[in-house]
C-alpha cells in the first residue's frame, strides 16, 4: 500500500532522509521510530504529497507522489495527523470537522454520520459545540485525529498521536488506533513511545536519516542476543546442572541464584524435552521464561551504533 525506493530529501546541504526503501502492506500498522531530526516527519510529508522528494520513488497504492494528478488521488486516499494540529480555534469542534469534511467533498449525510461516530468514539461528542480554542491540548489532538479520518481514508499517517497526552487520553487514542486496525486501515505511525510502538505495530522501522532496522517488535527484540531460556528452580542441584549440560540443544548454561540461564537456538522445539530432562533429574521447576531484550535496549543500541558510523 505504501512503497518507497531510495526515497531521499535534502534541505540545502542537509540530507533529512536518505535512500529510504520501505514497503507497508495493506492493513498493516507500521511504526516509525527514530531520534529527533531523524527524518520521520519529512518522510510522512513526502508520502502525503505535502513536500516534494529530492530523488527516489514513493507510491501510495498505484499513485506516485511526484505526479500532480496522482497527488490529488493520494490526498483523498490518506488522512494525516500532523505534529502541530492546526485547527480553527474560534470554531466549535463540530464546525471544524464539518469544514474539513466539506473540503474533502464528503456528502452532507455521510459527514454528519462520520462526525458523530468519530467524536463519540473519541469520547468528546458532548463537547462538539464548544470552541476548539477552549480545549486542552489532548482534546485538540483528538479532534485533529477525527479530522484526519473525516473522509474515510484508507491510509492514515499519524505523526506522534499521543505526544503530550496524559496516560488516559493516550490509551483512548491507542484503543482507537486498534479499532482502526480491525477495520483494515493501513496506518503509518511516527512515535517516540517505544511501548506504544510495541503494543500497536505489526512492524517497526528505525530511522536515523537512513533506515537502520525494520522488523516485527519481537524479531527486533530477539535480534540483540541469542535466544535464551530461563528455568527457575526450587534449588539448582549438581544433578540438574549435569543433566542440562548433557542436553544437546543447550549451547551454554549459566547459573544465577536458583535459576539456570540456557542458550538455545530453538527453544519452542526443545524446551518441552528440556523440562522433562530437568524433572527426571529431580529438579523442581517453579517456572520457565524467555530472556528477551526490550525494544528500548535494541533501539538504543542501534541508534548508538548508527552515530559512530
Ligand atoms: N522545511 C525545512 N527546511 C529545512 N530543514 C528542514 C525542514 N524540515 C525539516 N528539516 C530538517 O530535516 C531534518 C529532519 O527533520 P524531521 O522533522 O523530519 O525529523 P523528525 O524525525 O520528525 O524529528 P522529531 O522527532 O523531532 O519530530 C531536521 O534536521 C530538520 O531540521
Ligand atoms: Mg517529527
């Protein structure tokens, strides 16, 4: 649904995005992570036809971002929540949405339906007649999200949708994104919130002018270390340690308090037999877990490495 090839954008002597090659499938929630000034917003603005590219290719569906006629189609097809919401402060929530709906030529009845549905979903229908200027940052953000969806776009670009929101408002927005995911929208999400990326996204790309890594959150988390299984025991005995060392699938064993940390290539395949082996050696297993690095560990490592290149 979204495809780029060597997409590059320069501002004078500064390269903001360099040779970005990326594919986001229809119905996928794709998270775009990266430090400040990494080029996330620049990428999204190119994809929404708001700024031109310097070189490379980018398409939304079959439409090319550098063809004027295609850009009209792209604007109808995509919804965009920008970093700065930019609403009409002296118009009510309802009239803001009505205005943008008209701009997108959404028919009257559909516009009414969509405004009501979106404001209800976001929990702000009661405030529809209040001036936007009187709203808190979080409520404005929700109205801007509703605005991005007023014309029922297939593809949604959200640039830091929960920045500056309190935990409860963030959750409303995240739940809303999950609802949109169920409806098979394609969602491109710029965020600094790693937890949010992990919860919402099918795949994540890490950008620092260039794309450093891309993969499902669990793939990225596992990329840092080999797979490790931790077996918590009532007590680690010599028999248990010996039996585990003899077990072929275990590449190395480390003892930490009453735990064994085991290096293995295929834990899903080999753990059942491992457990039987430990039990047969008289081990009392309390629980078996996987040692995983967090998305934060992976992100920080990749960004630091990218700095020294
Ligand atoms: N219109 C512009 N003119 C000149 N430089 C620009 C312009 N827009 C962006 N840049 C530069 O391009 C780089 C990438 O900016 P961009 O806003 O895409 O980063 P970002 O990843 O969205 O950062 P943040 O996390 O802070 O939102 C920055 O160095 C920025 O200063
Ligand atoms: Mg940005």
